[in-house]
């Protein structure tokens, strides 16, 4: 397999993975729209907690850890800002 074929194969694989992630997100959105937060909230918390535990078991640099904290803070800020707009 030439380098260009390998790159095309990898690009195609990444695109398939991306499409699968998007479809999974769409299914999750439909689910949370059809179920009360009391049902899906604990499920979501369990997934997030497992991901955090897995991330903690991997050694990461201080810079990467700070980047993750910064992104999380931005997400919370956007979320809280959108909640403020919903009440107006």
C-alpha cells in the first residue's frame, strides 16, 4: 500500500468514525428529549465519571490538564449563558 493509499484509507476511516459519532449524538439527543432528566441524568453522569476515571489513569502533561480544565470552564460558561437567555 503506497503512502497516498494509506493516507486515503486513514482519512476514510476517520470520516466513518466521525459520521458514527454524529449519529450517536443524534440518538442521544432524541433520547434525552423523550425521557425526563431523572432517567438520563444518572446515566450521563456515569459515562462522564468513567471517562474522567480513565483519563486520570493516563499520565498527561500539566499543560494538557490545564487545557482540559479551560475547555470545561468554557463549556460551563456557554451553558450557563444560554440558560440565562432562556429565562429572558
